[in-house]
C-alpha cells in the first residue's frame, strides 16, 4: 500500500470514529433521572433465602441510603435483587462524573455485584496479585481497562 493510501485510510478511520462519537454523545444526553433507576442482578438463590434486613456487607454499608427490592426471577430462575439510591448527591450519571470515577452509582454497582458473589459463592473472587507473568505494554493496557471496568461492570 502506498503512503498516500495509508494516510487516506487512516484519515477515513479517524473521521468515521469522530462521527460515531459525536452521534453517540448527542443521541443520548445525560438523563437527569438516571440516579432513580434500579440496578438489578439475578441471584441463583430462592427468594426466601434473601432477606431485606440481612443483606450482604457491601450493600449493608449503604444503610438507609438505598432502597431494595427482592422479587422472584422470571421462570423460577432464582431471585432478582434490585437497589437504587434514595437521594442523588451531585452530578450523578453525567458523563464527566462517570469518566472521573465519581459517579456514586458506580460504587453501588460494584457493591451489588459483590453482594451477588457473596450470596452465590460465599466469597468475592479477585484476580491473582501479583500476576504470574511479567508486565508487558499489552498487559498494562488490559490492567488499565480491567480497573476501569470495575466501576461499570463492562469495558
């Protein structure tokens, strides 16, 4: 491939990426009611096994700051545990807050995932530390993305 074709392909790729990012940012503005949404997980336990007054430690630490809802999951597939913050503090749900790791719902999501793990397995699984391999540039990138995913649950 000639240098001009390479440059043209790179410019086209950057332009396409910019267009997609612009459309995503304008298509779904920050939702002022985002803090009112329920965060829900399905737990592989019977509905009677989970009591609202005996939640696992990660959720218990929130105390009266959260509302909980425990319902049978559809199709007899366990229990749905849903939580939400009673009051939002600050700019919850805004893109800058999420990127800076200051969205209070990120911590609640993490606590909900840890509660699920505790109810199903009795422990929260963590990756080996220190890792068994040497650090490479690709490994550093994966580590950075994994730490970032901890708040949202996805990369």
